C-alpha cells in the first residue's frame, strides 16, 4: 500500500483537499513521458489489453488538454496525478474485474471511489461561471427526503460526467443529496474499463438498455432477468422511502439539431419516456 498521493486530488475549488489512497505502481512517475512508457510496459507484461491501453492514452491527452485550460497554476500536476489514480484503478480491475449487482452502493472504503470521481472531474468544471438555478427546489427536496418521501429526477445526459457534475454543483448547498443520489446506469458504464472506476463510486441501479437488448440473441433472457431484478431493487428502495433517483430517459446524451443548432430531446427520448409511463 502507498501513502496518499499528494496532489492527486488537488483542484481549484472547495472539497479538493481530501486525499485518496490506494495501491499504486506509479509512485516514481513524474512526467508525461514516464507515464505513457509505464502504460505501454503494462501491455508488454500482459497486465493491460492493447485496446484498453490505446483508449487510455486517448483519454489521457483529451483530459490533459481540458484540464490545462482551467488556469490553475498546478493544473499539470493535478492532471498527471488524477490520471495516475485512474490508471491504478484500471489495472486493478483488469487483474480482478469488479461485477456490479443490480443495486450498487458507492464504494467508499478502503478506497474512496466517490471522492476519486469527484476530484477527477473537479478541474473540468468552471466554478467561477457556473451556478445552480432554483436552489430552493433542492432544499425542498432534501426536506422531503428527510421526512421519508422519495424524489425522482428525469433529465437527459448532457455529458458523460453528469453524475459528478451534479454532485459537484450541489456539494456546498446540499451535500447529502450529492452523496446519496441513486443513478440508473446502462450496461456500458458498468463494463467499459475506463468507466468502471467512476461507476463504482456512485449509487446505481444497473440496467440493460432497450436499444441494445437484442444485440446478442443468446443474452436476451439474461438481460431481461437482470432488468427485472433491478426493478425489484428500485421498488424496495422506494418502499423504504428517503431515496432520490436520477433517470436519463433517453439513455444517451441530448445533441443539437444539425440545422438549427437548438438542443431538444431526441426521438429515442420520447420513445423511452412513453415506455416508462
């Protein structure tokens, strides 16, 4: 086990001084060149699949370009440390793959996946120009949740990082909501090697999407049974009360109309909404 990586969770706004500890082979990495070389060495050692390594390198450069735009003088160190932490988690899962249950509770120890995800996304948020509208609505939600009522939020994705962005936006005003939202998650974020570490830090109801239900005929029945179990878990949560559940009805992200540039729910959103109703 290593000591907490100083700087791994530093960022430009509140809450970023919590430290995340976990096993790491990367303590000696101090530069981008060393990091990329280490990723490739893990492929040579057979610890990392080549396709996962390629995707990880692409993510590294995209994340680097985004973080370096936030103006923080420590942006490079923050970026490198966060990517090192992610690589730790990816390697660990490659060696011992994690399987999500129909209802997954965020893993907070011995490694705090929730804080890891928060601090990975934190430097991507422009807090100086961001705000939460109608904040009183969230205060009302929290009061109702504490009285035993349930809350269901329905909104489409705008980014892959929406769960972290939502939690980061509310962590000052409504920290209880930030940490206790249950997200309905499709199978891709439960199986993709680069998504899994972030998903492990969220409370999830895990489902197979209707869109991909028939991709592999031999798996249709298994997926249906899994979705039935997830619906039963949701019913149990709602029966117990005091739960807030977030659903993205279309599954994917909203995108602008190519002709008008206006954002609107896609056809798939309307189909899924009709199915839910």
